[in-house]
C-alpha cells in the first residue's frame, strides 16, 4: 500500500469516526455508545468534568466557559509562582506538575463547596479584565480549598522522590559511589 493510500484510508477513518464535541453532551446515540463503552470496562470511564446540573450552565455560556479557562490557567500560574518561591531546586518542576494535576482532579470532581466557590468566582466581573486573574488573595483562597493536607503530602513525596533520583543519578554519573 502506498503512502498516499495509507493517508487516504486514515483520513476516511478519521472522518467516519469523528465526533462533534457537543454530541458527547446531547446526542442520544453518542450517549448510548458511551454507556456501552462503560459497560465493557465494568464501570464509569469518567473522562471530563463531573459538574452535575451545573455543567449545562457552564458549557452553555461561552463567557463563563472562557472565564473557567482563565481561572484554571491563573491557578496553575499561582501554584507555579508559589512553589518557585519555596526554592525547591530541581524538584520544583515536578512539584508544580503534580500540583497542577491535583488541581485538575479537583476541578473535574469538585466538592459542593469548591463548585460553589468556583461558580461565584466565575461570576465576579472584576476578576476578568486581564489575561490572568491578578487578585492573588482569591487565587490563594481557592488553592486552599482545592489542595488539602494530603495533596501537599503527595506533592512533597513526589518532589522528594524526584530529588532523591537526581542525587543518585548524579552520584553514579560522577562515579562517587563504589
């Protein structure tokens, strides 16, 4: 099979199996396929936001959806700035990555308290005049709701493990250990 034939076949496959993202929310046939896929694996696949009835108002309002994105980006930026200030050295990058993963988890499956705070934040017009939310007090308050003691322990453990591996790697490279 020539490269062109492979490309044509792949293009036909992609067009045939393409799904409109809005169909994932509203199309009955798409919903049936999702239920069948969950049945095959014996549970909930859980890809996406679990916002219950609040999801419709979020997805249906493009301004709120844009603000949601700005909020998430601002929180990621804030946690990066926070961890950079802690002088974690080479462990900073993995600590930031882990913190961002935890934030995303909390955004996907928010507690009622977190959901309420996020929705109130999204409706605060004063926060959304710039590329990022500049009110660090609000961002820190939300980080306090999102990242609990066990989250910080996970972040610390991952950072410590990364630093340990880096030290061992450097010792082996420099042949310090016998």
